[in-house]
């Protein structure tokens, strides 16, 4: 139940104690309720998915300081710095030397999802770890001494130990502050 016409609604980890399926269902319901009530809500969560699904705007706070704010897509696609990128779940956050080893500009770089292409490309990589997630697979690779993460469909994903060709789409590489 909501208070009648609140100016601001504070939700502090409202779904945190629920199992995954119930959380997913209630998250969609909460999104519909908030949109229908047209009320400003401050949704405190450590789950980025919850924030991205429910929010029109997100704010990233570190040590009590606002680091970045904006539309969820904007913040995810263009994180302000390396810490924010890692916090949002980006696994391919490269230091300048690592980026240069891979043929990119020597600067702090985030490789957004979809930046890595397996099967063709100028780089040779070895599959170090393969993680089965059901219909999707996560693969940790090593190319020129740099660990990289690729995720894609289970079918056709290379096995552990395999050598693969790797391409990096520079359009999906974003410069960030350290």
C-alpha cells in the first residue's frame, strides 16, 4: 500500500530478501505501479538489473559521493570511470598497457558487451575457463597476456584449452577515467 500522493517514495532494497523468480515477477509489477502512480521514487539497491529495469534515471554513489548519473542505457554504455564500469558488471576493463597490447589506443578502456568476436580476427587467444549458464556460456580468454571475457550462446562456444581467433570492435571500446 502506498501513502496517498507521496512527494517521494523511498524504497530501500525492497526485493533483496526474495528468491530470483519472485524478484523478477515483483520487479515488473513494481515498475508498472511506479509508472502508474507517476511518483518520484528513490530506489536503493546493489542489484544493477533492478535499477536498470525500474529507473528512468540512475545515480551511482561511491563512498557517499555521486560518481555518475543519467539514463540507465547511457550510464551502462558510457561509464564515467573504471570503478563504475566494474560496479555495473563490465568484465573487460583494460588498463592502458593492456589496451595497447590488444591494438587499441593506450588508455583506460572498457570493452562493452559485443566488443569481442570469436572465430575470426587478428588476435589469437586461448580459452582459459568456460562457464556454463544454461543457454549461455561465459568464456575467459587470454590474448597477448590480457584476460578477456566473452559471453554468448552455448552452441558453438569453444571448449577450455582451445585456441581461437579474436576480433575487437573498436566502436564498442569506450575510454574511461582510471
